[in-house]
C-alpha cells in the first residue's frame, strides 16, 4: 500500500470512528431516527431543490471570473459541468477531485487549461476568504464559540491558509521564492512554468476593484444561501432553530468541515452540526439528523 493510500485509510477510519462515537452517545441514535420519522414533505422538497440553487450561485461567480479571463461560457453549461464534477468528488480526494475535473472539462472547452484552473482556484480562494471572515465574525460575537479550542484552531488554520495562498499568488516575492525551490527539484521546470502562467492569469484580479467586489459579493450570497439551506433542512425535520443564531454558527460549522482531518469531512461535519446547532435551539440528535440530511444533498457547499 502506498503512503497516500495508507493516509487515506487512516483518515477514513478516523471519520468512521467519529461517527460511531457520535451515534453511541446516550439517546442520539434513537433521537435521530425519531427526527426522520417526522419529516415535512413540502420542506423536504425544498431541501432537494436547494443544492440546485447553490450550484447556480457558484456558477454565476465562476462565469464572472472566466469572463475576466476572456473565456466566456454560458452559466447553464457550467452548471452541467459542476454537476458532473460531483461524480468525481465521490472517489477522488475530497472536493479537490471534483475541482480538477471541472477545471479540465472547461479547459478543453476554452482551449486553456491554465486559465480554467486559475478560474476554479480563484473561485475557491475567494470563497475561503469570505468564509474565514464570516467565521471570524461569528467567533467574535458568539461567546460560546470562543470556549471551544477546536473552533479557535480551525478558524486560525483557515485564515492562515488563505493568507499563505494569497501571498503565494500575488506577492512579488512569491514567484521567485517558489522558483528557487522548484529549480532544486529534478524535472520541476515545467511545473514552475505552469505556476508562472497561473500567477500571470491572476495578476490583475485585486486591481480590478469592481470584479473583486462582485466576486466577494457572490461568495457572500452563496454563504447566505448555505445558511438558508441548513434552516430549510431543520424545517424539513420539524426542528425549531433560531435563524439569527444559525447565521452565526453555520460559517463555523463549514470551517470545521473544511479541515482535512477525514475524507470529505466525514464525521467532522456530523459532530460540528450536532454540537454547534445546540445554541441555535437543536438537540444533539436533531443536529445529527440535520447534518445527515443536509450533507447527503449538498456535500460540496463548503469553501465556496
């Protein structure tokens, strides 16, 4: 077994262990089953439709970035590619597998893999930055969150990662430093060439204030819809939650689920929902039920 496969197995076992530990908590399994026995059909229909709304919102932002790179594709075609990428996310590492798939498919369409990959990268990064800001704001205004060291470390890690990626792509020193490292690695010159092209295609993004503001605005819209998505899932299960509190805790839940401890956040997201929906009015078993319903239908809404 290769090292990467062994690491995947370890992460998978951790995720399964977290789920087993959660469902064996007193009353959680029975409470979760009871929640699913009282499902509201109209709201359940809305739960099934919400991922389509989220996909459309993501593709509108994706198209905006592609148009900035002089590579225009219709939003409906991007939606179809996005849905296809979900298939790849099922057996490739996390959501990154789906990202590589949709970047490759669109790259074939626009005759530029570099610009296509750059657009996907920028879509992800702006989503991460927006999510980090929202989570940090929720952390500041919600005292209960500050008592959880896992939340503090997760927000710190996400913020640090965003800063590192931003410096790598836009800092004047980022290119030369990476170049010096890559040149010490055999056969790395081609990789540096692609990296330099990627930096070049993103060079003017932050200078274009209108584009940057629109991209961040679309990211905010997406995360607002993500909160609505969780709220609709709660309504489908007849769980009474406070929407304003949900606005504060949902970004934190998504941050925790973004930490690559387990494949696709398996176990981590279920624990996050079970614990952090309690301040919003849900019990632990109801939080788990919401997580299972929500994650099964919109598993790739994180980091947008």
